[in-house]
C-alpha cells in the first residue's frame, strides 16, 4: 500500500489523491506507520482538506521533529494562511537540520522581511 500510495501521489495530481484515501481505507490499519500517515496528510493537502492535512503534519512532527516531509507540508499550509511567524520558525528548523540552497534562500527572504532576527 505504501509504494502504491507514493506512486499515485508522486504526480501531485489532486484528482488522483482521492484514490489514495480510498485505498488506505480504515485509519486503524495504518495509523502506526508514519510513512502511510505522510501519504494521508499529503493526499489531504492535495485535496485542499487543509485542516485535516495540518492536523496530521503536526502530529507527525510532534512524534519526530526531524520529519522534514511533515515540516515542509506544514510550511506550505502556513504560507497559504500567511502565518509568517510560525512559518519562519519551521524554516529555521528545516534549514538547521537539512541545509539546502532553497532553505537558505527562504531563511534569507524571511530574515529580510523581518520574520527572522539575525
């Protein structure tokens, strides 16, 4: 189920995301598997079920602060809500854990906007 869900979600096509939720069926059968919970959260995000996606991304981060997939998913939701202060905090955490050119550019933009204090 994991690889099929990831394969379907890889396209980022919202019309296919509903298939993942159907495939996953009863939440009790996959709740103990973080990878499947990531798939569920991302499918919810693609379907614009943002409160559901946010709830699951946050739960994943509570269990594992190093879950960069959940952090980026949550950051996308925060950006859509223009929750810049919380987004900045997550951007700093993301960059500290796994620095890339993109994370550096994001931190730089947020610093320039006064959201992050140097």
